[in-house]
């Protein structure tokens, strides 16, 4: 049995690793060298909250597989204090990608192919608030903003990379007990130290992490029964004294009915537990977790299947899950015609965020495809097929199109090109994968879904 489990573990690891390599963005020129994307295989983050000094430090110890010699790329919004490569100090620059889509950090040193170790010391200041003898801190994401994932808080890779991550969290000088809400396995040690182990399929958009003094929240814990017989440990919590905290039982009933609906449509819940922070307006999704209002909870838990189950590998694939979630929110409508087009799939190559037209236009596109494929059962059976066959396998939009064409035994390429590639006449998919996409694409008008607002960084601070 142990042997079988080991084989399963090793095969899932090697699958993740080869999928990472297949989705590694292409290298680009920087002065005196070339920036190369690597495959991070393991990252241990030592996160130390010093309550008396009101300061938080992170030491990230990361193993990386360099498969193309050059200057490795990682990202962190905050500037690191120090970076060591295999134990030697190395300098790092923040550079823009070729079409100025985004910024990343690049080592100022050529690195040969092979396994290397990167040790990065960095301050943590975003969404950290000291007070009452403890600390409130969260790693909340935004997929509609550039550099909006784990790199807001910790050194991380771009979203294509699945990395085994572990946290070692210490609270020094706390006079209150800290609670940790997260979608990993938490072990509590003496002296206010916690270790958290996350699954190896997680990416920079997967982790939900929130720590608060225990008395600042109220929670309800129960086991949700999955369709496959599993008990899913579930926690729903809210700020003490808030209106959400007074309705945790209502939230529980709502969450149970949503999971029942989703399991009926797409099979067993894809994650081993459920964490819900009931707060704010709208919400944001993580693997088996969300910070969400009750109104957006269905949308966010849907994302545990599409977005944090069937995962996008980059910004240009991120619209699929928003379009599908909005299509569900709207009651899975059919539409026999579709006006206009969009550039949902065709932002410049290194783009990292989701075009907000994913909500309204994306929903209409899914209604249109559902009607078009009506005689073959519509879209829902294909969505279930994706959950059953492509779970935790980050994809490019071109792969999604190919998978859908294969499933229906009918090419859907023309529809995607017409409505999501700005009606560009791109007939060769390999062109899209291997070459720079047309430049000068303008930012789409802000057109967010009314039921699914995403909160700004400032609003998130209010909900720590
Ligand atoms: Zn969404």
C-alpha cells in the first residue's frame, strides 16, 4: 500500500513538473543576458511576526530547476533585502517584460542548467496590522490586477508553476493566541510556532492564509458530507460582532446547498476541506477556500472547480473560469446569437491578469457555445469532463480550445478566435503559443460582473 501511495505521489509530482515546463513562458533579453523562467520545485517560507517590534520578516528557501541556462526569474512586489544563490550573495533587478505587460525580478547572474537553491530575505508589510497584543495578516489575491497573487506578499513564481510549499509561522512576543485559517495542513508547535504544509499542485494563486488574534473572529466548524462519502472539514468564520458573525448558521445552510448543487453538476468537491471567511462585498477564490459575501458564495465555491481546480496557466486563460462562473450565476442561459467580439484570449504574451470582460461578454460567449453545442449535450458535460480529467493541470487557452474540440469531435477554434481573439485571423495555434502576440492592445473598459465585485487592496485592509 505504501509503495502504491509512493508511486502515485511520484507520478503526480512528475506530471506537475512536466506541465510546469510545458507552460514556462519563453525567455527574453535583458541587458548582458537573458531572463529565463524556471521550475520551482519546493519553497519553505519562514514567516516571523515580531509583535513587540511590529515587524514581519520572511526568509524564503526555494529549490529551483533551471532548464534553460540564463538569468532566473522570480517575482516579489516588495524589494528583497538579500538574495543568495547556492549560498552566495547575488544581486537582483526588477525588469519589465518585452511589451511592458508586467514586471518581474531577474538575477544579475547567469546560471547553468540544473538544480539550484535561492534564499530570499524580504519584509512583509502588505495586509499586516499589529494591535491588541497580536497581529492580523492575510495573503489575499486579486486575479484582475497585475502582480496580484502570492508575489504581493512572498517571493513566488508566476501562476504556471506548481510548487510544493511549506510555511513555518512564528509569533514573537504575542500576548494573545493567534488563529490561523488556511487551506493547508496546520500543525501547532510549542512557543507560538505553526507549520503549514500545502499540496504540491498549488500555484501562486492557490493559497488562502489569514491569521488573526483568536478573539477577533467567531467561527462555526462542521463536517460537510461529500457525494463520494468523504467528510469535508468546513470552517466558516467572520469578524466578531459583525452582521456576518450573527448569521453563521445561515451561512452554513447556504454553503451546504451550494456544495450539493456543484457536486451534482461536476462531481465530488475537488479539495479536502472548505474554508470560508464571510466578509466584504463580492469575493475571491482559492483552493477550497474563499473570502466572500454570502451573495457571491456560489460564484466563489464554483471557482473551487474552475479556477482553483481546473487551473489557468496565465492571464489569457484566466477568463474561462470567470465566464463559466458568471454563466452559472446567470442560471446557465442559452443564447442563439452573439454580437461583438473581445480580446479575452489575446492580451500580450506575458500578461498575468484576467480581462474583466470575462464576466459579461464571457458569460454571453458561454451561453452562445452552450446553445451551439445543444445537440451534443451543451457545455456542462464538457465542464464535468474537464474536472474529471484536467484537475490541477494548469492550461493555456489554446489547450482548452483543443480539449473542447476533441471532446465534441468538432472544432470550436473559429468561435474562440471570432469572439475572444478580437476576430483576428490567427489560423495557426502554434503561432499563438510560440510568438509574440500583436502589440498595442488596449485595456478593455472596466465591465465587472455586478454579483462578483473584487475588492481593492484598500478595501481588503478594512476586512483584516
Ligand atoms: Zn470569479
